[in-house]
C-alpha cells in the first residue's frame, strides 16, 4: 500500500469518525434531554474520542499526502470552499470549547457546563456534519486532482 492509498484510507476513516461523532452528539442531546445522564456521558465520551481520533488521523494524512485540490469548478467549487472555510474556522474554535466542557464536568460544575454546551453543541454538530460533507465532495462526488 503506497502513501496515496494510505491517505485515501485515512480520509475514509476520518469521514467515519465524523459520522460517529455526529451520531454520538445527537444521541447525547437526546439522553440529556430525557435525563439519562449516564448514557449522555457515554455518548459524549464517544463523541470526544471520535473527534480526537479524527484529529490524529487527519494530521497523519496531511503529513503523508498533503492537502488535495478540489476538482469541481464554478459554483460547485464556491460552495465547497464556503463549507470548507467555515468548517475549519469552527473546528479550531471547537477545541477549547470542548476542553472547557470536559473541565466543567470534571469540576462538577454542571450548570456552567449546560450553558456552554448550548453554544458548543451546534458548532460541534456543524463541524462533524460538514467534515463528512467535505469528504463526500472531495473524494466521492468530484474526486480530487
């Protein structure tokens, strides 16, 4: 297996991790709203683990293969770039928010955790879902150059 094949495999794994994170996030939201707090905790640990693994595998893929140019043109490229830019900005913003949520939980400051989670959840969901969208556009729908 050469570098390009490993990179493509890592991209697929990353898309799967983004999907896992999204499912775990929405499950966690359901569980906290239905006061199933132990299940909420497990779902959120899954979301954090999937997102953490994503970051490790993403950095590994970029180190092996670099970034890829989007093969679409015109409006498709504009839409792709808009999704990608917002995804990247919010992904970077998300890291300290999630770390703060973990800290607040460990400190048993659940009210502060809940207040911050109301802002963090939509950002995290957007990042997870647009990460999957970027993969589909880059690797499946348009292919890359």
